[in-house]
């Protein structure tokens, strides 16, 4: 899969990767975020492990708060960003697929 976006997070653990599919566990320290971006083909499916966490989307604008154990999917071509609620720490699993991975940044 293509290189990931250029942003700093506390930890990234690759669980599995195969053509068209990737599973990771990401940890965001307080104040960190996965910045606004979108994917051409892949859906991002998030499972909150520690939180709460927030997934903001555009078109339509939405802010989804996840508690541990909850999940949410952002379809391909929908801009989104991820962060801990109120700037806090969060940890989540993310399944990315099916398709060729890319990270298309967008302005905030």
C-alpha cells in the first residue's frame, strides 16, 4: 500500500497488510490528530479502544463521537479527520480497504 500521510502520532502498530487491505492500531497523544484527508478507494472503519474519540467529516459535515467498543466507517472520497475528544488521548483500530490505499490531504 502507498505511503501513509506525513503527520506525527504517539504509536502506529501494523496488525496485518495484504493487497487492498490493511489493519492498524493507532494511538494519538493528547493534542494529536490524523489531519483532514480522504481516500480514493478505501473505506476507513474505526473501532475505538480507548477514548472517547471524534471523527469529523465533510460532505456532509458531521462529528461522530466514539466510546470504547463503538465503531464507525468513513467511505472512500469523504474527507475526514480524527482526534481525541477535548484534545485528549485516544487509541483505535482502523481497517482500511478494500482497494488501493492513498492519503489525499485537504486544507483544514
